[in-house]
């Protein structure tokens, strides 16, 4: 059981390290990028590792620290929710996110007409 926990920890840490390296590249889009595809793979593995993490730790190491397990559970659930939010986003060109508010408003108005 401890090996399973360490596997979860490794998946989460690998995702974190990959995301740091990805951010350092300064890419303007994840479209058509090998590392852009990999972001979603690492995030998916981290999400799977976070699911039930506190319960797995409790099973493997016991319930000797219920406060720690409660904090771990809350943090894992919050992190899972953030990752799921990111994964739900479509692949897009980041340059559009940096457009002015007026440009975005103009495009929205045009699309509604």
C-alpha cells in the first residue's frame, strides 16, 4: 500500500515539475505543441493521483493524525477541482487572452448579432 501512495506522490510531483518547465518556455499557444498535449496528460495523471489520496494514506499509515488527514483531504479536493477546471478548457491560442477588453467586447457583440 505504501508503494501505491508513493506512486501517487510521484505523479503529483512530476506534474508540478513539468508545469514549471512548461511555463518557463513562454509559449503563446498550446495548439499543435507536443508539450501542450503533455500538459493535459500530466494534469490527468495528477488528478487521478489526488482522487482518494487522504483515504489511501489513512489506510496505509493509520488514522493517528486525523487533523492532518482532514487537511490533506481538503487540499487534495481543492487541487483536483482546479485541475479539472483547467482540463475542461478548450485548447486555445493564449494570445487572445491578452487582447484588450474593448476588442473582446467587440467580438462578443459581433457574435451575438
